[in-house]
């Protein structure tokens, strides 16, 4: 029943997911106010909503345009469920900005498989990654995914290897000029983020620990499932699925090394993991397996969300 609802991409599915997203967003905002936290303000709230909706659109557009999944709504559903597991991401504007720019970069890197205008795509992806790193410095690690994509598709042209450096120089110059003209503290903010912290001692309650444990179980299962079945996937899509695996691992690395650590930093893993979950369900021949898997993740997402309010 659940799988049949999201098995197709229809306006009803998209509307339902948007309504659920807005409902959970405002429920979390209300809970934040009841806990005594100050209201974020209309402009910040509006920007967060726009970033979330734009992120959902970008995830859906990327997977459909590049045939990463079949014609279903599972990917954005999983993206929503992961946000429910870690609802603090709904309020973290810097992470939302960083993740949106990373989604723009992922879109360009995945489309490299067409081999059309590869230099423009490499430059664009690199630039979006460097812009994302202005909001969360360690997003710069996603530049590894750029070079992985070059290896997969266009490694023979040496100029492709130099383009990320050109993008870095262009982004750095624009940022430095803007910082010197408007606010020099931007530079100090970036430098402070270059620190690392490997400790996992940030939990304020047991429910955050439970949510992280639940997410780890989901991630291990679906990542390993894709790794062991990768050779069974269509040859033309294998490079794209490898990018999803690399993207997920880079996102986990950012979470592990970032200072001021919290569960919301796993936001960078949501898109690649959503694709892996969708692929697992779509390629399964068992309707019962699909229903049970989806139901367990939905129940876990709802429990995680409401337990953290």
C-alpha cells in the first residue's frame, strides 16, 4: 500500500511530501519556542523553507534527469524521512545553504556521464563545492568527488585536472574582496571552521543517540547492499552509483571531523543515501520486502522526530 502510493511521480505525491515537510518544519519551530528558544524571525524562517523546498526540487530533478532511479517519489520521501530523524537540520541555515550548493555540484558531476561540456561541468561543480565550504568549511572535501568523477569519465585531458584549481582561485578572490569590502570577520569565521573534532560527546539527550544509531543501521544496510550488488546494475549507471557511495562516505567524514559536531551535519549524506535506498527498493522483486522496509523507516523517522521535540 505504501509503496504503491510513492511508486509513481505524480502531483499528488509531490504535494503530499511538501505538506509533510512544511508540517514537520512548523512543528519543530513550535517545539523550539515552547522550549524557551527565541523565534528565528520571519526572514530566516522564509529562507529556510525556500532552501528546503529548493533542495527537494534539486534532489528530484537530479535523479530523474540522470535516470538514477525509476519514475518514483521514493528518493524525496527518504530525504524527508532522514530530515525527520535529525530535525535540528531544519533550523541550521548554514548547513542548509551548504547542502544546497553541494546538491548543485552533485547534479553537474552526475551529468558528466553524458560527456557533454565536461569542462564546464567540472568547473561549475568545483565552484559550487567551494561556495558550500564558505558556509561549512569541511564541505571542501567534496572536491575529492570531482576528481573521482574526472577519473571515471574524462581523465585523459590534463586540463580537466586543473579546472578545480581555477575554480578555487576564482571563488577565493571573490570571497576575499567581498570580505574586505563588507565584513572582515567572515575570514576569521572560515579560519575557525578549519579545526577538527573527532569526539562524539555532543548528545543532549538519549533520543539523539537513538536517532543516530537508527540512522547508522539504515546507512550500513543500504550502502553495503549497493556495494555488493553494484556489478548487477546497468554498466552505464555504475559510475553514478559509485559517486553516490563516495559522496556518502565524504559526508560521513565531514560529520566525524567537524568542530561543533551535531547530528544535523549528517545532512550532507541524505541525498546519496536516499538514492541508495530507492535503488534497493526499486530493484527488489518482493512487494512484501518493499512494504516492510519502507514502513520500518517511516516508523523510525516518526519516532525520532517526535521524541526530539
